[in-house]
C-alpha cells in the first residue's frame, strides 16, 4: 500500500497507479452531491443540457455537510452511504467523472463502470466528519440551493484524507477485507 497526494482534476494516469488500500490526500476542487442532486445531473445529461460544473476529471464527494460555524467554511462533513448514488454513477463516469468519495461498498455495475472509464472510488472515514472538515478551505453552493444540505457545493480541499476502496482494476477493499477476516478467523 502506498501514499499519494493527488490534485484535481484527475487524469487517467493519476488513477492508473492507485490500488485498493492506498492512502490518498486530495488537493484542489471537489464537488458535493447526494442522490437528489445526482438525479438532476443525470436528467441534464439525458436532456443534452450543460452540467453546473465541468465533470471531466472531477471528484464528487457524497456528503450533506452540517452548517458552518462562524469563521469556518463548512460544518462537519462526513461521508454518506454511497450505494444510493449507484443508479447514477455509471452515466456520470461515462461523461468524465474520475472519482467518488463516500462510505460503503458499490454495486458490480459501478465497479464495472470504474474499470471501463478509469475512475476510482475513495472511502472517507465515517465518524471523522469534524476532522475531514478541517481539510476543506472553502465551500460555496453552485447548484440546487433548494436541496439545502444536499445542494451541489464546490469545495476547495487541502490534504483531504481518504483510502482507495475500488481501483480501476476491479479490486474491492470492502470485499478483500471480509475475505482476509474470514481467512484469519
């Protein structure tokens, strides 16, 4: 397992070197979106309309952050369960999405799409929401303000910590973890 600092937007070369279990520190711009925003993004693509941000090489963080405290850009920002975005993720990857950050395993369709599109899924540590928020230096709503905490935000991050949970080779850290546990039982 290796440790990497990556800067967005990601390129295929960036994700080709990554393997499950690698520790990653993200830098640059990432976007937030949960299921309601994902549906709207997929609808825009289906209608041939422009997305509210450039999806090519982008990372979407599955989070509905808490309100910011005075002087802070964002409140606690822990990952949400990712499977709710699975119906939408393949089409977003087909349109250039390179990374997703959340928690929990992904469907086989999403894993196959990651292999096809050279995209990666990062796990953020659940329960560390306040700590994760410290790596976010700015946050602004860029679309769907009516969704409140689930609006799409543009986040600027410095050394945002995460782990490669699914790489472009079809490897799955969640599955491997269970297999390793059962072997050592």
